[in-house]
């Protein structure tokens, strides 16, 4: 594990365990710390400037999200991407977001549509600048804004807590075969259909949008066999 050059500043007004968890989770989900990486607790304590207790608790939370494997008295290792977990996260998000966009579109909310189109414009600017990290951050904001508009922010938190493996797959998929451009087009379509009150059309757009990465599993497995767990969970 090499965290040299990766900035972190502890906020003494916030819970230390939460901060370590959030920081390590982002490093893992963004693939800055890749599958198979060993996470030595003494090095983590030194890096974060903390005692063992908050670091250990943060690692346990990451294990609960199936992002690390903890081998007692031995080591902690970043888990390879778990397709079973990714598929469950996809099922959860698809179930929620189909109902969510149907509800939003029934309102015919032009103001929400404009806000979402503004986020699409920001995503486009990130892509044109080659900023895939920024592109991904705005992608998350696009969906979060819809959850907030539908008054279901707790379900957004739930979906995020289950989506670590799915998000890692999407990070791998994003640079491939015009994936980013297709995300832009799908987001714009979702925003337009919500604004004009096309509930069924918005649902079709969401179904297409959320299914793209899992439909590319074979290509991802062929390109990155060392990053995915070897068992095929499609059966």
C-alpha cells in the first residue's frame, strides 16, 4: 500500500472512524487503491495519525460493504470486485429509481428538469476536460438530486452503502467504447422526460441507463480478469 501523495486532513470536529471509512472507501471505489492491495493497520494508523481503534472500526465497516476481506491475526486486503454484490446493488437501484422517476415525471416538474440539464452540462464540461473523476462526481449528484426531489434521501444513502462493487465496475467501464457519451445522452433524456411528464418514457430511459455496465460484464472480465472475483454469478 502506498498512500504517499494522497492528501488527507483529519477534521477534529468529526468522528475519526467515519472520516477514515469515507476516505478509504473513496480510494477503493475510485480504484486509487486497487483490488488485492494489502492494508497494513500500522501504516494506516501512521498515515491517518490515529490509534488502532478508529482504523479497525473503519475497516470493519468496509468489510460489511464487501470492499475488503479481513483475515484475523493476518492481514486486511481490498476485495476483488464482487459481481454478486454488484448485481444486488443494481437490482436495488433499478427498483427504486424506476418508481422514483415515474413519481417525478407525473409532476411534470420543469424546474427539476432544468436543474438536471444543468448537471448534464457540467458533466459534459468534465468529459471535455478529460476529468473523469469530476464526471463521476456529477453523475452521483444527478441521481442524488432526483432522490431529494422525490423526498427519499434515506434511500439514496442506502443505495450508496450497497453500491461499492457496482461503482468499481462502472469506473472500469467508463473509459470504454463511448460509455461516458452514452451516460450524457441518457441523463439528458431522463431530464427531458421528467420535465415533460413522460413517466413511462423516463422509466425506459432509467432501465437502459442503469443496465449498461452489467451488460458489459463479459468485456470487463476479459479486459480485467485480475480485478474481478473468479466466480461467475450470472447463473
